[in-house]
C-alpha cells in the first residue's frame, strides 16, 4: 500500500531528509570537483601529439564514451574490466576516475598502464593508494574535490577538451542544471508541481520500465532503474525498445472494477513506462519512442516522462539521474521502505 499523504507531510519527509539533502547537493559537488581541479586544468596544453587511442577504464568508462565517441578524433574504448586491452601501449592515453582512491580494478589498470608506458589522466583523492599508483612520468593527476563519480567526470571531460579530444564541458551549466532539479523536486514542493513526486506517485503500484533514447539517456535509464528497484523492491527494468515492447505488450489486463479497500492490494503488478527525454531527436530515437508509445497505448500502460532538454549533454544526463534519484526516495517513503 502506498501512502500518498507522506509525500507532502513534513514529519514523514524528515525520514528521508539525508537522502534528499545528498541529491540536492550534487550541483555543489560539481563545483567542488571543478575547483579542486582548477590548477591542473589551467596548466594543460593541447598542443602535443594526439594519442593513438583513448581507453576509459573503470565503471564510468561508458559514460565518457557516450559523451566523447561521436566527436573524439581518435578511437575511444570503454574498458570496464580489470587491466587493459592487450594492444594498449605507449601511444595510448588511459583515463580513470576513482572517487575514493581505493578501487582495486582501477589501481590494477593504472599499474598496467604504467608498465606499458601509456599516458595517464587520473582523478582521485590526493592521499590515496590510487594517487601513489598513478604517480610518475606521463601521468596527469587531477585532485578529486568530491567522492561523486558524476561530479568528477566534469573536470575530466574539461581536461579532455583542453587536450583536443572532446567537446567543451563547463562545470557551471552542469551544476546549474542539478540546482534546478533540486529546486523543482525538493521536499517542500507539492506533489502536483513536483516532477519527482509525480513520478513516485505514478509508480506506486507498478513495475518501472525505463527507457532513454540517446546513449547518455539510456545510461541514465539503467541508473534510475537501479534506484527504483532498490526503492520499491520490484524488478525495475531498463533497456531498448526491442527489450521493453514485449514487456509492455504482455502487461496483464487491468481490473477496472477493483476496489483497493474491499479487495485489498492488487495481486498482479503491471508495468509503467518511464521515458527519460534528453531532447534526442535522431531517427532511431524517434522510431523507438513511437514503438514504445504505441505498445503502451495498446496495453493500457501508464506513461511517465522525465524531461531534461536544456544545457550540455552531461548536464542533461545528470539532471535525469537526479530527478530519478529524488523519485526513488519518494517512492521508498510512500511504500514504507528504506530510501
């Protein structure tokens, strides 16, 4: 049973206050990360030779690939595995984000990169095992001003731009996008004008099926699905249209005459389609969206939309992620589960 009133009840909301404050501070974390990196970024010179390839190690490698691959002038590889690809060598650049400085796989990749003579671009805390492992000739080390991986991605992307390998990424528009989400989705904003509370309310009794049209929105969809799954205890799913359309088409018929007070909670759950819209209007994204809308309409499935269509790519990604994280906290509160 979902308790709608808890979403606007200050006493109930105080239970999830630590989580809400954490997400509301994501914009500040971006600014801290950029500030800590300012001296290093100011010294970077993109006039040297370009690497043969860029290898992004660690769990966030795919995030960098999503931003950089369309315009990076050299091959770009995301490598979320231990070590490095067998072909990596002195002509290549390895980049790594290690928020806590103790990631075993990340340290292994850095050690391997040094053995092979690769150039390194690393962000981690100043006093950490990762800092020690990365130290040496050919390493550009960016001090981590945050432990949030998305916040640390911003100065890393800024550095790659200065090296001539990626688009211009400024911290302030990303931070401002996150501040805007915090303002619109905060606990004092009523349900009827709060996108995150509306999403939580729309998912009160359903299984979230999350889709994002661009590469970055699809990555945000996976992260949002994880948060909603944890919040609800239900098997939230993210994927492309080929994966999600059958789930929508197979939705059980709704019982239009069910009375939750007399009959109790529904014994079967239905999917609810969550669209993460970051403004992607490529032909494949438009076609997938149309297929999903048609499948949802035919099956009588509720569609919830989260939009972030202003600002830089990484800012839209972060805004979608923050809105989903706010929604997960409100969903957990309404369901009486830990946030």
